[in-house]
C-alpha cells in the first residue's frame, strides 16, 4: 500500500488481468453462479436508443460528468467481467489490479411518475417490439428521456459502492459498470424496466383495442406498414363483392369526408367500425387531458 503515496502502482497488463479474471469467473461458474461479461468488440459502448439514452442520461449530471470518462476505457477493454441486473440492483465484478465487486442500488420509478409517463405516451407506441427496438416517435423518446421525470434515474436515485481500496464517490470500476449497463441495454432493453420496477407493457395500453392514438401523428410505417387504407378497402370490396360495390363504397367515403370535414383519408376511409374507434380515440384524448390536469 505504501507506493500509493508516490503515485506508483504495480503494473498489471490487460492480458494478465484478463487471465486472472477468467480464472476467477471459471471458479464462480463451477460454483453454479451465472456469469455475464460485458463485451464491446468495436469501441462503441452503446448504439441503440436504450443503450445511448442510459449513457447520455448519466453524462448530463455534473455529479458524474468528471468521473465517468475513466470508466469508458475500462468497460471497452473487457474489465467488466460479470454484470447482473435485477429489480432495483446491479451486481458486477470488475477486473482491476484485483477483482473488485461493484454493487449499485437504483430506486424504482415512483408510481405517480410512471402513471404520468404512461398517460403521456398512451397510443404513441404500437407494440412491445417497437418499444424494445427503440422505434419510437420523437415525442415519446423525449418523454421517456425527460431529465428527472422520465424513465432514467438521477444520481439521487442511485447508490454506488465498490470493494476497491481507492473508493471515493465514484471509482473507475463503478464508472465502467455504469457504462456496462448501457451496453447491456443495447441487447436486453427490457432489463431497464426490470431495474426500475415497472412493467413495459403499461406503455402499450392500446394493443388489440383498435386504432392506436398518436398525439404527434404516427411515425412513418406505423399504420399498417404505411399502406393506404383506402386502397386496402377498395381492393377488399372489389374482390369480395364485385366492382359495383367498390364504386358505392368509394362514393360513401366521399360523403363521409365532406360531411365530417375530415382531411385525413386514412380516418375517413375506415369502415363504420373504424369510425367508431376514431371516436373512441377522441374520447381517450379527452380522458388523458383530464388525467394530466389531475396529476
Ligand atoms: Zn472501485
């Protein structure tokens, strides 16, 4: 320990560290523990919406900004040799001059906050697949990432600890783990919802209940893969009931358009059922606005 005072530490090459860490992890595996290393083969820590949003959230807090950068090299060179994310907690092993144990606690999203996020995103996310792939409208992304009010925790909601001797507020092992979490969310974004103790399905309340409501308008390709519904209807009627019915249907559409003053053919072209769900959607907008004033 004496050499710390002179700023000199025994040099341990990355290769040596890795060998040592690999032996430790092998031992743990034999003892029946799951081992899940963070592997970053091309230097880019996070490339998906979820991974990047996690890292960007951390970097915007001045409490962390100065200390985080030294974690990047560590996570990139494979030092986070095990990372486990569970509800409210992260446990990791980081290989330094020794093998260190990092434990983080993350508070769950407060119920009122989660309700507000879900209300604001209602109808804006069509499916779990789109949500987890991060194929979201800008409005939804902004809401989810909103500083202090979104899904990502603030430093006040995170407790950090490491078994290393030079533990201060944040050592490079903890910083590496924080980035490692972002890398993990690239592959398993659902773990963010586990970590924060919320159910991602709450964000997709309109699955199977007709036309999804989107306040900002749907992103390209969201509605029936971007096909024109009027085309679909015309084709369907022509095939099942002959050309005459199709022409009638088109006339009916025009009447609906002029009577209701609707400018969007997508809505006007829908059948009675479609109009009903559009009316339902309008009702839902009303309800949401009420909810927002309540919360
Ligand atoms: Zn440490």
